[in-house]
C-alpha cells in the first residue's frame, strides 16, 4: 500500500513540474475571393517567451505580408484583416506561418485557393417568350 502511495506522489510531482506544451491555432478560410476583405486569426496557448510571428500570402511569385508582429502574452489571441489580390489563371496560393523565439521555431505552409468574383447579369422580362417585333418591359440586375 505504501508503495502505491509513494509511486502516486512521485508521478504527481513529476507531472506537476512539467511546463505545458506550446500550442497554436491559425484560422484562415481555405477558399478566398479576390478583392474581398478577409480576417485571419492566430491564438497561442502556453506561450512562455516572446516570439516574432510572420504570416505571408504567397501568390504568383508575389509575397504579401498579412501579419508581422511580436507576441508576448502567455495566452494571446490576435486577428487582422487583409485583402486578397486579383486572381489570375492559377487559383493556387500559399499561407506561410512562422514563429521564431529563443527556443521556439515554428514553420508551416498551407495551400489556399483564390477565385475571381465574377459579375452576373440577370435580365427579367414581363413574359417568358417574345415573338419577332413584339416589345415589352424588362429589368436588368448586375451583381
């Protein structure tokens, strides 16, 4: 019985002495539409040192910095808004996240898709079919 008690006390001491592991969450949509504002959010848990955080959007050989800041709080949460550049023929882009500190080295690269936001013309008439020479009313909607 004493052996179990001592083993339990030893395990409690060992686990209580460990520092919690650093965790992070980066939230960004996987599909982005051009010329639209989006929000990207980053959360750190158990951060016990200052880290320099950089988030970059890589698209068509152009790097756009979205977030470039030093994070100091133990449990930090930060959001920022960015605008997506116009889409070209390739929808593939990358979000690169890096966090560097004295003992922390995090690097992650994820793919996202960029789509053009197409405009649509909708024409509504007062009847479904017109015969040649007939006139009628119509409404145009641009989106």
